[in-house]
């Protein structure tokens, strides 16, 4: 890292430019102390924060608060982190240290101040980058810079979701222009039959990892193409295919322009599958070999991760659209139209079949995986048609279960508690089960008090947000006593997710009389905090969300059932750190993994979930709670009825009694025992360090060893 000037302003800007700060709360605490009001006003964005303060103001304020030593310490820690000579990656990943892993994803969720994500896929990608950085694995991320992000959500008085889009100010983001060999801004170009696409390239530093983002909003593009990187998952099929051409082909051309030769191509979902074809084209041109030989060579070092067990979630494009936008590129590969379309078809001979990006990825990668054990099974069944002569068990799609970047989601208070029992360096050893055995040494009262303080923090946050959204809707007369909204002594359930119908976010509302009895119980009540967005075009998802919103508007439930608008990284962080129970109710087996519950475990919460995704392999009978027994009735309506019954029986007979069974000191000892057991059995397994190590050992190292192999 280049040494900045002596001014504290320079050092703080250097810290703000590297997203390492997002998982190091000591940097956040410095900025908060400088001006807490401004920090909230700029929505936790340090670049925007420092853009509004002069170096002199920072110097004066730091002197007044005696912050110099803390700033210098944080800056020194960042430099030591970047310059660390021995990392896990340097020791164990020798064959990719000079030829990096290139990780493509349509979205990256790194922090709320960089809103280029919509949900779980992006958060997973962000956590992947952060853990690769911590482990010292040479990795470069490739994505798109969305000027308007996903969308800002508001509900109207009827509870119907409305979407607002806000343009990002690149001056307030931790972006640096990427330069070409001549020192000019790097521009990538892609020819299509209609008009060429151009994009400039920005770089975000994520610890030791670089994230390259393509931006089509530049002069030289048509008005339509300037909008390609405007919104995440927006537009029609024509927009979508051009976005994916930009991500895949454009992303691969960044590497060529910078003379970066990938040791591994890792595609996070099918959106970036065209990157494989561009790498094939490069090899064909460079080594003067035909398509089939270049195809084989590139497939050997390509890794594909699928996250989608729902058929409708896989991008498909009709033949005429493919030819319009990729015809020129197809000709460079030396393929006929039919041969090119065959790459994206399960049945190459079926001319009516559309071009599927997931099929392209599976046909052109040697290593493929789902993101949990059950999702691996679902994926092998879903794509068995690509290997009709193999048994389903032999379909070459494995699984690596997702994990979460612990320090991004762990509350600082809980981290301090862990340090006292697990050791100061516990985050570097978190993948070892024996580290977590020391959780037992934490005093029950201390653990409970820490969790309760986080819960109170969540409640204060929710009250502030609810007050603002209620004033906007004209509901403020019901909030005269905001302190009555939520009670820290009441069992608090969090239910936040994307509102797709298969996720069944309204399952707990399905038996109104039982729900009312639980919420209004005078001795052992529950309260529920809902959050989440529906896709702008998903009216069924919006209707489901509206049902929840209307109940939250009902004066009978107003203090106990809450819907908080605009679910984002910040709201998610507060929820997973403060709830007692995380509720997850997908229709099995349609939840690929579902990592939110993993974040809850770290902060002293327990999972109440259908046995799907990660919970299917995590639940041991006493580290949380299960809804049902893992069965799947052929009739979805019958399965819904069963799961409703299972959910209420588990709440009434297991969750609520255990939570409210207190000792003389008011501590729920049985509940705390279950929290500790959850941390001990799940903490070491379901973290992103373990996940990325699995990718490195099982996929990256073998793939990189095969980079130059061919017959």
C-alpha cells in the first residue's frame, strides 16, 4: 500500500478506499466518533463522509477527541494486513499465486454504501471475496457497476410495494479508474450486429482482492447501451443478454487488456457464462487451434457454481436474439448458428429449445457445484438430461455448502466476548472445531446479557426506521408512544428474505387464531420483525408482502408484528445480530442454501427452519429447531398445510417454553445451552473461510494444475 501524506485526512481516506474497513469495526468507530450525525446522514459511507470534511476540520476534531493514536493504529493494521508475508493462500496455493482465480458474478454485496447487490447471491459473492482476501488467495472479482443499484423499496398505504431508483454518485464511492498500458482509462469493446458495446472499468479494493466493475454509461454508446449498467436485473431479454455479454465477454477482455492470465475461471451463477467463450476465442487466436481443442483446454480450468433450484431462475434467450447480439462473436469462434445454439441447449437437435446460460456453463466447465448437499442432489436431477447415459448419481455436479464471512456479520460486542474465551486470534483458526469448544467457558449470564444488549440495539433501530416510514404513510398517530413498539423481554422472531412465493414468507400468518394467541399471550408472547423485497415484476411476491404489511398496519398487532421497508445490508446486519429466532420457511427443496441463519448463530440467535438448504445438513436435534421432518408431499397445498401445523407445534411446544423457562436470575439456562451448542457445532462449519478453502482445495488447485493440459 502506498504511504499517504502525513495528514490524518490522508490516512483516513486511504482506509476508506479499501473495503477492509467494513469488517474492522475499529475504523467505523473512529469515523462515528468524528461526527456521529454526519455518519448517519451519509448512510455509513466513509468516502461521502470525508468529502464533506476538510483536512483541517478532521485534524481539529481528532485533536479534540484524542483520536490520533487510534487512526494511526488502524492505518498500520491495514498495511500489516496487506503486506503479510505468510498467508494460508501463499502457503497452500502455490500454483495459482502467479495466475489468479477470476471470480465472475452479476452482483457483489460488500456493504450498504456500495449498493450493487439485490440479495443472497450478491452477499455470498461479497463474502467470498472477503474470505479470499483474509486467506491470501490470489483472486480478482469481475462484475458490473450499477448506477441505480437494485431499487429502494417503499410501501404505500395499502401495503403494496413501490420501487424508487436513485443514481449513485461515483465521487462518493471507493472507486478508482483502471488504466490501460498507455495510462488512459481502460475501455473494453464488444461488437454486435446492432451496435458495439463499450465500457470503462473501475476498481474496488477489498482487502488484498481487486474487484473490477464494468460501466457502460460512457460516451460512444447508444442511449440504450448507456443504460445497460443502470439497474440490476432490470429490462427485457434484449437488455439482459447485452448485460450478460458485457459481464462475460467484457469481463474477460479486462484480463486481456491488463495481461492477466487466469489460472481458474470461477462463474458464480450462469449470468457470466459468455466469459468461457471469450477465453476460448482468445486461446484459439493465440495458439491457432480449433474450437474443440480450445474448448477442452478452457473447460479444464473453469469452475461453475449454480445457486438456482427453480427452473424459472435460469436465463434463457431465443435463437434470433442470440444471433442478433452474438452472431459476430459466433463467427470468430468458427461455429455455425446451430452449433453455437447447441452449446446452450439440453437437446442440441431441438431447434425450438432456447439458449440457456446454465446449460452453457455446465457444458463448458469441468467442475460444477451446488451450494448445499440437498441442492447438489436437486441440481443433478434438474440437469440429468445433459448426461442421459449416466445415472443421476453420476451427474458431474457436486456441492460446496455456502458459509458467511464471520467478521462482516459478527457484532463487535460478541467478538469481544469470543476473544476473551477463544483467544485474540480466533478468527484465523475458526475452521477448527476445537476452537469453538471454548464457547462452553463463557458464563451463561454474560452471553445472555451480550445477546440482550444486541437485541435492544435492534429494537431501537427498528423503532427509528418504523417511525420514519409511518410518518411518511400518515400512520404517525399510532406511534405516539414509540417505546411501546417491540419489547426486549419478548421472544423476537426475525423473518427477512426475498419475497418469492416459494419462500413462503407468510407461512406463520396462515393460522390467524393461533397467531393471535401467541402474539397476545400475556405471559409468554412472541413478536415478529419482517423485511424483504419482491422483484419489481413479481406481482405474486408483492401480494404476499402486502398481506404481511396489512397485518403490521392492524392496530391489534401494531406493537408486535413489524414490517421494515428497504431490506439491505445494514438492516440485515441489525436483524441477524439481534433476533432470538430466525424463521425460514421455504418449500423444500427450493432453498439452495440460505445463509442468513448462519449469521444468526454467530450472534446468539437460534434457527427455526424447514429442513432445506444448509439447515438440512446442519440440524442435529439440539442446535436450533426444525419445522417438520424433511418430507415432501406431491401436492404443494397438502405440504403447506403440514408445514403450517409443524411450525405452530414447534413454536408452542418447543421454542416458546424453552425461551421463557428462567432461573432465579432471569436467565433461560436451557435456551443459552442451546445457543452454545449451536455455536460449537455450526460456527466452524458454516463460515466463508471454510467454504473458500473447500473451493481452493477441491476445485481451484486441481483446475489450475490443468490450465495448460491438452491432448
